C-alpha cells in the first residue's frame, strides 16, 4: 500500500499529518487537507489518500465520457478512456498524488461550462487552482469558452452575468499565495520550492527547443543500463508526442480545449526540463480525446498500440512501486 505514496506522496502524507515543512510549499493544500479530514475516520493517511484519488478518478471518468459525448461519437469516447487508462503513467490517478482529484475538478469545471452553468464551473475551477498550479489555466480556457458561447449574443446584461463568475477561478491560487505570504513571507514559495526538487534549471525561462536539445544529449550520453535511461526516454517521448497533440488540438478541437491543453503542456517545460512530464500530461484531456479518435479510426493499429502501452504501464508501475523515479 505504501508504494502508492512514493516520492511526492510522502510529502502529501506529511503535510496532512503535521502541516507544511521545509520546501513543501510546492504542494498545494486542498488534497492534503482532504486526507487529514478523511484520516479521522480511516486512521491511516495513506488509505485516505488512495481512497480520495481512486474515487475522484472514477467519478472523473463519468464526466470525461459526458464531456466527449457533447462533440464526438461513442467509439471515440470509449477509446479515449481506454487510451487514458492504459497510458504508461495512468497509475498515478490511483496513487497518493493530486492527479485523480484535479482531473475530477478540471473536467467537471469544463463540463459545467459547456452546459453554461458558469457559477458551478467557476467554483470547481477555483478548487482546481487550489489543488494544482495548472488549475489556473482553466481561467483563460473558460474565458475562451465564454467567448465561444456568447460571441453571437447581443444581450450585454446576460454576457456580464455569465462573465463575472469566471473571475473567481484565480481565487484558488490567490488564497494559497496569501497563506504563503503570511507563513513564509514569499507568495511565490510554491514556485521557488520546486528548485529544491531539481525541477528548475536556472533562473531564466528556457525555450522548448533548448529542452529538446538537452534531452538529445542525455539520450546519447547516459548509461543505458541505468533505470534513469528508461525515464529519460519516457520524458523525451512525452515531450515530442504531446507537443504534436497540443498543436493538432488547435486544428481539430474547440479553442477552449486547445488553450488548456497547450498551457498544461508548455508551462512545465519552461523550467528547462521534461522531468515529471509523463505524469503532467495525464491532465491534458484534449490530447487523450485525439488519441481516442486515432484508435477509433485505425482498427489495424489498435491491438499493437494497446498491448505496447499496457506492457509499458506494467513496467513503469513496477519500477515506481520499487522506488525508482519514473516521472
């Protein structure tokens, strides 16, 4: 059970038990607060974290299916979910990580926005921004969604009425920043702390082509018998694959989806590394819709893609449970 709480999971457990310690400000508060609350019943923070993650992810799949069905057929919906479940890092959804909870909040926020329930969408978006920094990207994405739904509407009063709730989304991040200012004196401690985890290569913004060049050099120089070599390849391929998908999203999908997809992909790379990218891209749900379309349209490729992805998933989860870093 405790292998489900490796690496970042240990920090969420410690925050839930004792509050924030040294350099733990990189981990946003909603998830550990929920673990703390549930532990009063289950007496074990790891069990609480696993339950929150798995139940959140289960419900999020329902919202994912409903969201996809607004625009696509049943086949695309089915294979998008299969692509997500069999993705090599999908086990993080059920681990003591924020992926499961954030996926639920982000997808339900998008679904509420698509159904023009703007207050609900904004509250869920604010909670998402209180769970992960990537939640703030729901703000520009839902502004675009608002524009898509209102560009033909002439009623100014209705436009303002629906626009006001969206302005609440940044509150999730702003509340956490206010807490950090009071407790550490640094409202950006959530960002500055990640440098201590080796996820920021210097003070400057590093462009994507520089990150790719760095990974090409690592592929050529790292010892192939080192398990880290496997992780480097995973990060490199995730960087290439989801760059293509995020660009293609602007061509084939709603602009609001494409904006969130691109920001969720590109912003982590600006630190100069693809570290954790195979996990971060799990939140790029529009990319998985595109993968679902690919699987639905090409039945000849489908068995090979599914089997290979499943085997890599087994290998990656095995490494993770044994304490190896897999992103």
